[in-house]
C-alpha cells in the first residue's frame, strides 16, 4: 500500500475483544489501515450510513486531520459472493473498506474480514455492521489512539464472526433521584454502544422528581420536577428526623418533548431502543405533589426529599387516576416508538388504600380479594390500554403478585425467583436480580475508599458470574428476553459517578447478554485490557478492575 509514510502502529497476535466473539479465525499477513481510505457501501439498509459514520469517527480519532476518507456506494454483485468485489479502479493505492449486508447472517450479527486487500464489514443488517465497527475499535491497538501523527495501523489478517445471544441487553438509568442532562444521557448511550447494548430503560419518574414534559399536565414538570432539598449521606438511624443532614440546594430538571425526541433519535442511530418508565402505582409522590387529586387523601404533598419506599401512592379507587395515567401514557407513546412501555409496579405499600373510601369501594365493586389486589387491577387496566395501542407492558416483578396479563413482561429484580415463576407461566422476562445487576451497590469491599453507595457488594467477578438461565427449565428458557444492569442514582449526582459505577461492571453484563454460553472469567480479565484502554482513551472514569482476584 503506497502513501503510507510517517509513524506506523503495528499490531501483533490475536486481539482482546469484549464481549467475546463467537470466533476469531487468524489468517496470514497484515493489512494496513491508512489515513487515506476509500469506503465502499454496498447496501441501502436503514441505518447503514450511521454505521459507516461510526467507522469514519473511529478513523478520525486515530488519524486526526490527516484522515482523507472517501465514501461511495457500489451496487451489489449478481452472485451471492460478496467478498471484496470492487471495481478494478477502486483506489488500490489507498486502503479499502467495504460495508455490506449479507442476508446469510442473522440480524445484529456480523463477519469482520481483515484481509490482505482490505477490510470487509458484513452485517446481517446495519446493526451488525455497527457492532463490527465496535469490535474493530477494540482490535486497533491502544497506541494508535495516542494522538501522534501516525500514517497507518497495521492489523493482522483475521476473520471475526459474531452475534448476540440475547435480544435484550439493557441498562436502566434513574434520572429521577438525580437529573442528568441531555448531553450526559447521550454519553451513557455512547458507553452502551461501545458495549454492544441495545436497550436503554429510562426511569423518568419517582417520588423525588418527575422528569418528562407532559402537555396535558404542566404541573408535573413545573412542580414535580424540583425537590427543595436532598438528604445527604446515609440516614444514621434508619428514620429521617431532625438529626438527618440535608443539602439545602433545590435539585431539579426535566426533559422537554424535543429533548426526548433528540435522545430517542440519538439512541436509535446507535441501534438502541429507549424504553420509558412511568412509575405506577407507587413511587408517585412527585406526581401527587403536582396534582393532589391523584392521591387517596387529596392532601398537598411536597416532592420527596428523602429516599426509600413511601406510603403515598396513586389512588386506585378514583376513575380520575386512570384518566390521568391514560393521558400520560398516550403522550409517552407518541414520543417513544418502543414495543414496550414500563409502568414500574415495584415497592407499592397499600396503607393509604386501606383507609380510602374510593379504594374500598373499588374492592367491593370489582370483587377483589385484598388491598394488594388493587395493584393488579390497576396494572391490568394499564396493560390493556397499552395493548389496545399495540404496545406491551413491562413491570417490576411485584406485578406478578396481583396477576399479570399473558403479554406483560416481568422484570425480575428481587432475585431470579419472580423471573422463573413468570417464565414458567409463559410470560416473557428480563433478568436483573439485585445480587448481580444492581450497579448502585459497592464494587469493592474497601468501602472507605469508594464513593458512597446504596449498600450491597457486587464485585466485577460477581457481576460476571451472573447466569440468567440458572434455575430455569430448558423448555421455558426462551421466555428470557435478556438481561439488564440497573443504576439507581440516590448517591450518584454527576456523570463521572455514573461512569465509575458502570465501568467496568457493564462489560461483565454485556458479555452475559452477548456471549452467554462462552463466558470464562480468567479469559475475560485478560481481554478487559483492550476495553479499559478505550475507557482511558475516551476519558471515562472506572473502578480498578485488577482488584478482583480469580
Ligand atoms: C427496584 O429496585 N425497586 C425495582
Ligand atoms: Zn384511594
């Protein structure tokens, strides 16, 4: 390859890739990725341009202003053989890359051919091509990102085949306890893309803040998005009293509809679906503070300033509560094209319902066996409403206690038991048990030297040891849609804190979701070096991953 003068970076040996690919087949020789590159695009698949753009952004990171990239569309060959069929004149003196969709590959899968005459990126669809570029990002040696004036990166010839084991590879971010800006949410989406995750579960409402603009109910954001102060540190006695320490700075923020559309589009470009969560019937104080008629008593509450479970929940007896929720969900569905809408359902005490005449009447009229069953009644109504709009409900595993509709998806967080029960009865399940997936827990036993966390301990090896199929009969394992990491933010108030709590445990979760059957802890620890290099290159903060012993 000519035109390659100046500093070169040469890579030897097999690369380290996380999540581990299905196979990496070594070949003979090397190919140079030069700062002068021709990219040929042999596909019109939706999203392919963004995958190509991702390659261009990667190349710019390496070559900076020296990058001279030319992209052109070429037509597909008549035969099935897609391998590097480029016109003779296709810039042989420059480095050549080709993007194509190969129908023999499944969706999101890819074949990355690093061949002597160029690089072929073949995806089952555009998402597959995008994931191939993420793999290439890890194959390029760290030295190439040093910012020195390099002319080319020499890579060993190889073919990588890969594809995800699980269709749902999620991350939940709580923006209610602490608000994160649009740019910060985008950064989280970039981190997800780097780890080949594809579902962003956005926890938008809770006792301590309502974060989504709803036209019909402006008080939700005018009043519900701001709490006037916030508890700091841990409450020493387990109860909040005059000794509890507060940060007296009001905390608030919400996303306008335009900002939400911007984030949904930003995620979609990265092949990430955003699933919104609007909490019902518990974790509702910010909504009740905005519209007191939503509660059992009609009292005027304040947006909550402390953490944990609150007795003040939506009234299930009043019809107006359902009018409100259906209006809110209608606006939510307009903003989010996702198949699933999350309605929360966790940690809902029934204390208020017991002394509410409307709730008591509802029990009688509907012949419900208990106050607890009011939750099932409410969730079933919202599930039917979502179904009538072609969507499906997701709820935390408490929704099982009061009965769920067959199409509802159960998010198993209080261990795997709820998920197993749901899968056995034919419901689809997302596994995110606290024991392995709650990344708001400490990641080291040395908690003196860790930022304040909720409690619990999930070291990297613990996160890695998560088996989402444990305890399941094989005939129902197909009901497990996938896995998710959950990041609650009571004690995480800035984006560096988000990065630190996610990384590197998100890599363990990603490998569980993508390479479920190929996990090997010792091998993963070795391979993590390339991903950690990327964390450094992109300036991300992360916990010391070497501290976990075998
Ligand atoms: C939850 O952690 N309350 C779902
Ligand atoms: Zn009530």
